C-alpha cells in the first residue's frame, strides 16, 4: 500500500496508483495532496490493523515526512527500528562498521562544530546532518581553508528548511572520511527473501571535486548492466544486517577506480526524493519502478531499453543556485530551458516560493552528446530567471 505525504507527489505516481487500483492510506496529508475520490483509499485504522496482522504487506512512501506516521503507529516494531537506523547516518555507520573496518566517522553537535580542534578531525572529510535530505548542510572539507568556509555556513540560522525534523535535523552532524570515486544513486527493493532487486542505477554527476549539489543524475542500459551484479550483492549483504524484506530503498554509493563499493547512505521506504529517479524511466521509457516493486518483479533491461541502448536518460534538479532570493524572482522561463536540451521529455514546473527547486527536467540524450548535461551542471540558471524590477 502507498503512504503519501508532503511536500510533493507526481502525477505519474498518482496515475500509477489509480490505474492499478493500489491501496493508498487516507491520511490527512495524502487527502490534501490528492483530490481524487476514485482512488482505492483505505482508512488509517484499517491500514494499521492490516499492516500489524500481515508483515508481508509492502509499503511505499513518496516522502520521508511519512516516517513520522510509522513511528507514531508502529513505535515498538522491527519496521520502526529499521527506519531509525537507516535514517540516522551515525547509526547506519555503526551498523555496517564491521563490513568496513577502519572507516573513520564521528558524531558532533552543531554547537561543537565551531570549537573542534584539528587533532579531533582528519582531512579530507565530509560533514553533513546525521539526519539529512537534499544535500542541505553537506560540505566536503579537504583542508583548513575549506573547514573555515564550512564552519561559516554551519550556523543554525543558515540551515532552515521546509522539511520536518525527522527528515532533516541539523542539531547533530556526522563527520566521516571522504570517499573517493564516482557516485551512484540506486533505486531498488528487497524482495520477500531479502535479496536486493535493482530498479535503476544513476550516475550522480558533479561539477568539481567539492561539489555536493544534486543537479544531474543520468542512467543508461550500459550503466545499469555494468554494475547490476555487484550492487545487488553488496546491497543484499547490508540488507541482511537489518532483515530487510519487501522493502523499497534508495541507496547512494561511491565506486572507486578498482571497483570497490562504499556506501554513503540508504534511504528507507522510498526511491529518489520528490518522485525524481523513480519517475525517470517511466516518463522516458515506460518502465514503472513502483509497479515493478509492488508486484515483486525483476526488470528485463533488454526489453526496457530496446531501441534505446545508446541513449542516456537524466533527471535535472533545478535547484536555485542563482544567488537571487525567491521573493525577487518574477518567473522562470521554462520554454527557454527546453531549447537547451536535445530531447526534453518532460519539464515538471514547481513554485520556487513553495519548494526548494524550480522543478525537474526529464531528458533523453545521445550518448555522444555530453555537452548539454555539462552545461546545465555548471549553470547558475540566471539565463532562465526573470527578476522583479
């Protein structure tokens, strides 16, 4: 069943629920987001009763905001314990530390950051909220100069967001060693035997070694097939530490030049946030990740990418890195944005005054055409912004 919560749910996901008559829990947040009485709504108490009676029932949530609903109604349960560990980056590192002996990490309170001495940290490192989302408050620190700059930004008044504390809590941070290599985001699920089943693998492209933004994620048949076996084995090993079964997830990992995989985090009960990575292959190729998970199936990549083997499919996150505050923005020129892409399948528009992004672009690109992705990766988006007089 689907547990829908704020801040956003896509039309693609709503259509998936409607067209397949999937059960959706009638929480207040879900009913506010989706004004459609034709869906297979199930009242909260009935859903709670069913979930407690049958542990095999699958749950998918579009948003980590919904984790509070689970904590409230299943506070003393294996599921609740699994979510607490996966959502807290320190607890996650503690869980898997025997798999990665020698990996350096430590927890610090935000009030301690300014007072940390050099002998308490090891360069290079990454610092980020222990409970985080959307790369908010994430900094790569190579040296003392980077550390000075990061500390100037790691102030309580600069770390406000629209997300509740169970999704983003900037009271506690984790400092951990910087993992070298290319970063990948994986949508997948654990089947009823605890085996990881990949639904997508996306290369998270950065503009520089110190970039922590979420601008460009790209996938292709080549990327998925190249890493499928190793990633499924790797994620299955971690899942068994928590007895994860019938469980959707979104992992972020780095893979070094020797093919070694190191985890960054595993996000529970969802795929990519804001219905991004989960919608990508559905919007562009017709492969529905939600349906595949719900029906406990394995993707056939030869069929999914048939005729599109040499194409790259990307989701572009239009975060506001322009330096222009939302209240000074009159409009965003999406039609001009579309002209800069070879084949923009869908541009999903959002209100920058309500959300932390202008929207998302779902694109199809020839494998030989990397320029448009590199251009949007380094763009400050000012060319598309119309400011107020």
